[in-house]
C-alpha cells in the first residue's frame, strides 16, 4: 500500500502529500496518514540508531588510529634498538678479529 503512494509535490512533505487514488481523485484518508506517520517514525528511529552506530564507529576508528600510532612508535623504537644491537655486534666482531690477530702474533713469538 505504501509503495503505491504518489510522490510529494515539489517542496512538499511525503507525510502531507495527497495520495492519488485509482479512481483519479486525491484523498488523504486517516488510515493512510496513520500509516505514513508510523513509517515516518520508524524511519526516524532507524536513522537515530544508524547515527549512534556511525558515532560509535567513528570513536572506534579514532581508538584504532591511536593504537596504530602507538604500534608504529613501538616499532620504530624496536628498529632503533635492533640497529644499535647490529652496530654493537659489528664492533664486537672487529674486536674479536683484533684479539685473534693478537693471539696469532703471540703464538708466533712463542
């Protein structure tokens, strides 16, 4: 029944528009008005629920962005620690090579 309702006049409101009857006349019966009013209210509630869901989603995205930023910072810190560790390992390897050379020299002297 609601699907057969006429579109509102230019600038008009659907709940206030006249309904085209098959007989050609315009009528706005109380049953049709009540049905439109109920549909309007159902749509308003749906929109309010949708708005709450959208607001919750925006908040969740904001929290996730914060978590992602923290994770990126932690990752950068870990990369810096790893790089420092690699540099220390290189220094230790050079020291080890130096010590090996010294041991070799000592063996030759003995």
